[in-house]
């Protein structure tokens, strides 16, 4: 939700927004490739694991 809001706030700027269907941020190599290819001035990572109870049970996934 934060990422969607940021895309709206910066609408009209030179902006690239990816969602979880576009990029799996748990795959470091994929993230590096996309960022290197884009060569941005700024990167804002608004991803979050928001299931607090689930994070306790799935610590590894929440950490990624």
C-alpha cells in the first residue's frame, strides 16, 4: 500500500514502480539486474512483511 501511494505522490516524475508480480525482492540477483539495467538516481524500497503473527512463525521468510 505504501508503494502504491508513493507512485501516486510522484506521478509525473520519471518513475518506475514494480510490484510483487514484477519483481520478487527475495531474489537478490533479480533485484540487482533490474536496478543495474535501470540505473536510477534513487531507489525506494517500500516492501514489507505485514503479517506480524506470521512473521513470528515464518522468521526466515519475514527476514527475506
